[in-house]
C-alpha cells in the first residue's frame, strides 16, 4: 500500500519551509521508501518556493529517492483551492491520497495511522470532525483540510468541486467529506491531536491570494467558525448536504499544464 500526501502552495513557502522537512522526517521509513510519497504542487507561487525545494540539501535525498515529487503550474494569478488540490491529487501515484495543507504538521506516525485504517477499511474516509470546535482554536486551527481516502474513491467522487460556488475560502473540503458520506464511505475522524498541529498565522494569510470577491467577508466567514459557537459550524456542514454527490460532471478535474521539476519524477517531466 502506498500513501500520497498532497500539498498545494501559492505564496506560502514560508509555511512549507517549516512543515515539509519535519513531515518528511516524521513520515518516511527508509526501509520502505516506496510506501509513501509527498506531492507538492507550486500553483504559480510568487515566492522562492521552486528555488528552495529544488536546491535545499535537506530535501535532496527525498527528491533523489522519488519520495518527494515537485511540480509547478504556471499562469495562475489567484489561488483556486479546488483546482489546485485536484491538480496535486492527479499527480499522486499512491493507492490512497491525503490532502495536507502547507501550514500543517502531520506528526510522527500519521502515515502508519492511515495505513492501519485503510488496511482494514479501504472504503473509509479519514478527516477531522467538523463539529469538534477545538479544531478551530489554538494550534489546531487550520487542520480542517486534512482528508484522506482511496485514489479510486477520490476519482469516483469527481475530486474537489471546481464550480463557481467554491470561490475563496469556501469549504470545498467539507463538501468533499459530505459527498463521500452520501456515497456511503465510512468516516473515521482523527482524534489524535498530535497529528493536527498547524503553523499559527493570520486569517489574512489564508485568503490574501484566493479568488474571493470580498476579502473582508471571507475573513469574517473564517472568524465565524472560531470554536466559540457551534451553530454556524453545524449550519455550514448541513448546508453542504444538498450538494451533488459527484463533482465536475462532464469536465476534466484539475485541468491544465503541469511541469514536473526536480529529480523525483523518473522518466517524466511534463504533462
């Protein structure tokens, strides 16, 4: 069983520089280098992301071994969450895929935790509990995007919904979770807090490069889920229950040119 941890990045290299080296060290068993891969998609990041990943000596062994795979998609002026995540997941070669936001630490043992779940329940979906208000506070705020499921089920669901209703900070991850439950995937909620630590930063960082129409409104939306009241969180989750079960019908998901960079792509460089 191979597990792919997928990360997208636009203007968040300063966060990824903190999380990626730690996540690699906490996840890779060099006795089984083919058991896990990290896919990092540079979504036209305006910072030094590409230079850092392709030249940092700490990351080079993982690139050489094909464990860390880095790709860039040019031409994007705003971050489209669903599209970027679909692009990254399309590059994954694992049997199971897991979204890991750039500011997330996965924690030591997380990959083996997923492996144990999927060994016994291959049709599970592993996610954070949207109704656990502690995940909207302190060191766990920002872990809601952690979702893992089989690559086959991800494709069956049509990936993340790229429609116009998911602009800016819009809950495309909760939508994917709700749709998967309606397709009878079995939920497993991550309860181990050590797997859900996050680099702390402002809400402006979360939305400044997105395609949101009203920056202040998006920040207010995030702050409404600050963990002090359950009603807005419950309303948000229930509202997603009416979405179509399969997203992006009739359209390719994550469409666009991607250039594979570095040494982690044996035999391939572009798609």
